């Protein structure tokens, strides 16, 4: 709606929107998730106010936080993804890689954390920003030190939903291996946010996601 709205939105024609990706994500958001305290809730919802004096990309970024979303533009269409792991459908090996391979096995300490906290807005607090319950993992605590990351969720109103999002952010951060290389035309079938299997004998990778 924000993309296509002509008053305070971007006025983008529907022909420039990848409807399949938006429908797939909408169906994911609508799935029911069981809560440990009992009952269910939708996996993701977006609740917030869009002000016309705020830059469009800031508004989009705020909406994306409500489902750990990513937005890309490819072949003349906006494509959206988020909030769910999708198994690879494409595999790349040494024959597909052109030139040097850059491999980073661990990110710097300043970019690493083991606990996520932040603000969200809820009807339970009269829509005033408040802290959602922190999410931490003892598995990632190094030397007994708690390292925080502040992740605000301005378009999320459920504390359990906020924790679900924070957990995804936390576990994503701990996937620290980064591979950088050029690939052949096989790579054109990949889009931003896709997973891919990598096989490389020298690196010891066999269908490594």
C-alpha cells in the first residue's frame, strides 16, 4: 500500500512490484505461532504511523523491522523477503567462481553481540516506547561478558513478536563467515537474500549454505 499510494506513498505502479514475493511474505506473516504462555499470534504484524515529512527510505526501513525484511530492486521490480529461512535451490562450486575468493571467518568484536534489547511501542503502554524483553543466548556469551545490541522495533507492538524478531537478529549475527567472489552467469539466477550451496575443496566446503 505504501509503495502504490499516490498521496504520502511512493506512487509506484503495480507492474514494478514483484507480486509473488509480496504474496509469499504476506502468507508467512499470516501463519499462526504458538506461544509458550498459551494461545497463538500471527508470526509478523506491522503497526505504526507513517508521517509525510519522514524520508521514504526511513519509513520503509521501519516497516522492514517488523518482519526482519529485506527489499531489493531487480529486473525492474521491487522484491521483498524476510523472516524465514529458505533452503538453497542453487549450488556453486570451483567451476562457477571467477578469480580470487575472499573469506572472512570472524567479524570484528565491535560488530558481535550476544544479547539483543531495544524499544517497541505497545497498546499496553499507551503507545509509548518501552523496552521489550531482552533476548540472550548463553551459547554466545564469551568470557562471561554480556555484549548488547540495541535493535529498536518501532512497528512492532507485541512483546513476544519483538522477542521473535530479536532472536532472528541475534542468531543471524553469529553466522560470521563471509565469502566474497565473482561468479559466472549462473549467479544471475540469485537475488538479494537468497541462500546458496557452496562447494570448494580448498576451503573444505561441501554444499555449505
